[in-house]
C-alpha cells in the first residue's frame, strides 16, 4: 500500500492525505475497478467511462 501511495504522490504531485484517500478507495473497490476503467456509456453505472473522462482531463483524446 505504501508503494502505491508513494507512486500516486510522485506521479501526480498530490499530498499525503489525498494519496491515502485514493489508495483506500482503490483497496475498497479493487474488484470494481476493471469495469470502471473499461469506459463506455452505461447509464446504469455512473462510474462507466471514468477512463475516458480522465483522458479528457489530461488532454488525451485517444
């Protein structure tokens, strides 16, 4: 877990508290993450397309 937190801080520049919150979220929802990251327009799943949204935030339209 500590390695994930350090990687989050290194790659994004976020603070310790935020990195810990993200790591906790990932740990709690590990089984759901693949579906969340697949993308798509599934209106029944508000997390669908999260990867597409993240790409858009980072300026990557691919």
